[in-house]
């Protein structure tokens, strides 16, 4: 298997080195360049055309939302390049901005919640394949915020459906969800169909309809 070509955007030297070493351990991932600010990252992406950009949210020049803005730019200029945002900020509105122009080839992960280097590598591969990943903690915060709204579609979900939705956002397959919850795959499929119906999700041309369920929360939070 050809290794994924990754460009890493991170202004902290220690963080860059740590991430590079972690990815070296898993294989099938090749960090072809590292960058410490937004302009360098833009230039490098144009030069090397990686499979995925792994970036922090905040970096020079303004240390605000450079990673999110870059993801939006790449959606227009390099739609084939995935973006994994690796952040220390558990802020749902950052996820809103990341996914508002589409969920495919995008992921939002929290640094402190990554269990191991394998989890990060799996997210990189998922995004490279056109999928999406959202940290389950972000989903939980969105569910909590939405549940306080009387007319929210989220309030229609049962506790089990919310639990399954969090696992969907984690990028797990139906079989993996079934193993985690000690239920049958058929039961998981029924729950997922119920989630789609309760959230009133229409059929879409995009392959990743599962992540659209999470985006209902994101859109509702922004509207609120």
C-alpha cells in the first residue's frame, strides 16, 4: 500500500516533533513537509500536493483560526486534499466552520483525547478516502446544547440513538458499533435508520450521509 503523503501545520516545535514521531510508528503515513505558519503551509501545499493536511487551528500570523480558514480555501482550490484539524479547543463552533461547506474529506480531533497514534492514523486514512471524523466529545457537547431547545430535532432522539450517533461520528462501522454496545448489527441498522428519520435527513448524493446527522447539530447550534 502506498503511504499517505501528509503535510503538517503546527507552530510548536515540540508538538511537530511529537506528531511526526507518533506517525512514524504506525507506518503507511509519510510526513513530506512541516510548516509553522499559514503562508508557509499554503505555499507548501501548492508545491507538494499532499493527500491530507494535518493542521492545528491556531498558528501565525494571527493565532486565531488559521487551520479552519485554510480548510475552507482548500475546499475550493484543492478539493481532493483532505484536512484533519487537530486542536486543543473543544469548541463546537470551530467544527461548525470546518464542516459548513461540506463534510467529505474533513476531520476535527482533540489533541488531549487521542488515545494513541493509531487513532490519528485511522482518521488520516478515513479523510483521504473521502470520509469524515468528528471527535465524540464535540458531538456530546452539541447534543447537550441542542437538547435545551424545545423544537430541536435532537430532542426526538432516544438515549441509545444519541449513543450510536456519537459512535458514528467517531468513524465506526455498524459492525464495530454493534460490538461496542453488545447488540446485533441489524439492531444498529434499525437505530441508524431511525436517527436519519428523526433528524429528517433527505437522501443525498454524498456518500457520507452518516456524518450529515452530526451536521444537523452543528447547523442548529449556529442558528441558535
